[in-house]
C-alpha cells in the first residue's frame, strides 16, 4: 500500500497530520496490531476533527471509522491497512485501504448473527459510502459526511 506522487507521505506505523486537510494512519501490518487498529482510528478522528472545526461529527465518524477498520482487519488477517481522513471544507471523507481485492458487501444480518451490521451502520450514519479498486491491487472503502452545517454549528 505505498502511495505515488510528491504529496504522498505514508509512513509505517505513523499517526500524523500530513496536510492541513488530511490525516493518515498506516499502513500498519494487521497481524501485529489486530486488536488496536479500530481504537487507533477512533483516536485519530477524536484528535483531528476538532482541529478542523468538526466536533459535531466526532461520534459518528468514530463509529464508521471503527466499523470500516474492523471490516478490513477481518478481510486481511495478515496484510496491511491504511486509514485516512480527508476534509475539503464541504465534506469529510473517511477511507480505509486494505490488501484484499474482495468487494465489501452490504448485508442484512439475521437477529441471531453476532456481526454483519457494520456497513449498515456506515450507510445509516454517513451521507454516502462506497469502495474503489486501486491500481496496485488493493481496495479503499470510504464514506463521507457533508460538513457545512457541522462546521457552522461548531463555530456558534
């Protein structure tokens, strides 16, 4: 999961703001951090969104971040994942890149199943979600939140 281009600053096991409007975590080997990755993503959301004036979105963004990272960890027990937050002033995008080429599936879990509701939560909490296959054989699952009203409410 290495990036290309002059602005790409992926570093192994880093938690840092790479630009005023982007923050990244990873790529991180899943097999060494499987239990801590969802919390690390939630922590990055809690740290970064208030800096962007998006405090009102922290709880929902933490939930979707945790769900997307958990799904990635379940798909690739021995690969790497990367987590990225992007904010352009109008929308916040939460992205998780993983080494699995498998497409995410929005399921209807039965009441007896323990899991299978993560993407339903992502769909419910975010304004839009989807995935893309990347040229280097990975995929990125993402969701976005419109932020104009969230940022305005933080300023009042």
